[in-house]
C-alpha cells in the first residue's frame, strides 16, 4: 500500500525543487532524509518535511514495515503564479511571475525481487 503526502502552494519555483526530488527518488525514506538534511537549498527543507509527513501517515495507518519504505514517486508540479510588474526605463514595465509549486511524495514498501529460474 502506498502512503502519500502533499504540500500544495509551496512558495518556491518547481524548477528549484525538481533537482532535489531527482536525488531522492528511488531511495529508502530514511536515506532520502539523510541526503536532504545536508543539502543547502531551501527546497530541501520543504521536501524533507513532506517525506516526514508521508512517514507519519504510514505510521498512523500502521504500516507493517516503516523502515522499508521507498520513495517511489516524488512529483513537483507547477502551481498558480503571482503576476507582478517591475517598472523599467522610459515608462515601460516588465512582468514578473512569482511561481508556486505542488510537492507530492509517495512512499511504498519495497517489493521482493523474484529471480527467474535458470534455464537448463
């Protein structure tokens, strides 16, 4: 069974968090938290909190092996944007898009690998 957690409307650009999500996708949850703990980025703190929340959801639903959960899906989607105007020279204006993102993490237990029988 998969355990999920989301952080909607996070005030950070999705492009900044996607690189961090690529680091932890496919790793064990505790290993992913260790990786993110030593990243200097602000998005690492947000992603770390979402993974901790998914682990908490797994414990609340009494998952059989909380230590064996793997980050099977870490998705960073774009959210709505604040649109602002920056004044420029000679009365012109440039647009600024303040981006938001939706951070979704799915944890699942690792499936035991089945080995194919050797052909004789």
